[in-house]
């Protein structure tokens, strides 16, 4: 089967451990010094996710990694705090569940019918915050998560194509291979037309991870029983857990997580590691290797101690006595452009 047909079918190449490690090493070689300077983003597990998202194409995986780094330098997801997005969380439209699935994966509960804001920027910032928090609370060695989507209260007025498109962009481009399975629970009939609108935004691999589950269908309910401990699963999804979402309780949990993240980042800062502008530039991939398929990516990923990357970069920028002038793009500060210059991005 040709590469393009393989991608279109959503099928993945099957590589042995040795073959996977060879691919990882090739990506490290393309990234150059960056791989050593940012060990979390460029860990074996992280690189494997990017390779899977690009069907084991090393040049495309390396390019995707560098694009993620550029985004993180500008957006700074690790610096978003609960106070920045607390208003978005009031209705419980998106939150991390207090249980894992049977595979030990973090669970994010989404309730689009509980949407309480209209600004795309705020909604996306809250999505990113939740993704970072879910990843930070993942079990060791577990790279993926589960999305439980409850359609209670959902109607066509809940739809925002703009937010949907931006959500797909963020998750697929900057958090690749984070989604293990997505459960659409009791979607109404009218949702089918919206699903057809959403499908073009998703890669085939992502699309195939989404399951429709209905409370009145015994067969689809088996999906929930196979995935979850029914005593812990929310009653809204057919489980026996009757506890409702509490904004006050969740806010306290998120503040505790934020404090722990800050403490961990301060501990990381004690390491004498920083980027120097004297470091050699990262080799750039040949433009001839790109193709139209390279713009569409698979969903989700980064790992918990990513603050290290941003802090290291900033420290390196501060230690630089003289930096060459860098042109600014709209919304792109000179300091951010300088960091990219140092990285060879």
C-alpha cells in the first residue's frame, strides 16, 4: 500500500522496537542540539508520538516538533493559571475526572451543552489549560487520555464552527497522539449533520478513535463497561457514581495542581542548564521534502515538566549580552523571535 493510501485509510505502519528506536534517533539527529536542551519535549516517548502522527516520517515529525516548540514559546501554555480561566469552568463544561479508565488513562469530561462563554480566545485557553493539567496528572508511562463527551443540554445553538476548527488545530498540531479514545455519549439525531461538518477537520486516525455510545443500546454500553470501573464512572455516563461536578471543589484541586507545578518548575530551575546563543543552528529540512499532506496532523501532546523549556529559553536569552536584530511578525515579540533565532527555528 502506498504512503498516501496508508494515510487515507488511517492505518499505521507496524515497526519493531529496534526500528522505532532508529526512527527516534533520526529525529534527534535532525533536531540537533535542541534534543539535548529540551529533554522533556524531545524524550523518546514524545518523539514516538510525533512519529506516529506523521506515520513514522522522520523529517515531518521533526518539523512538527519544532512547530510545537514555536507555539509554546509564543502561547506559553505552562504559564496559564486557574485564575486566568476560572470563569470558563463555572458550569463544568470541561474538567478532569477524579478517576482513570481501566488502562490507567486520564479522563477529560466535556459537556458542550454547558457552554457559558462566547469568546473563542478564552475557550481555547481553557482547553489548553485542561490538556496541560490532564497530561501533568497522567500515570507514569501513559501518553494518552480518554475524552468523555456528554450531550446533555446540547442543541444546535451550542455549535461554533470557529471554536471547533481552532480546537482541532490545537489538539492535532500541538498535542499529537494524546487521544486514546473519544466517547460521544447520547448524541442527538441532529448532531449527525454537525458531525459531517466536523469530519473534514479531523484526520482519519482521529476520526476512527471516536465512538458513539447510547444509554439505550446494550451493545454500545459494553464499551463503557470494558473501559471503566462502573462504580467510579459518573452516572451521566451510565456509571454508579452520583457525585455531581462541584466548581468550588474543582477550583481548589486546580489551585493545588498549579502550586505543585510552580514548585516543580522552581526545582527544575536549579539545574545549571540554559541555551546559549553560541549553540549551532538546528539543520533545516529540505523544502523538497514537504508535501500537501504535511499540513494535517494527528491529535494531541506534551509532558508535564515542559515549563523547564520556556524557563531555560528565557534564561538563555537573559544571559545573552548581544543578540542579532530579529524581524517581528504580527503578534510575535522580539524576545520570542530571539529565542527562535537561538534555537535555529
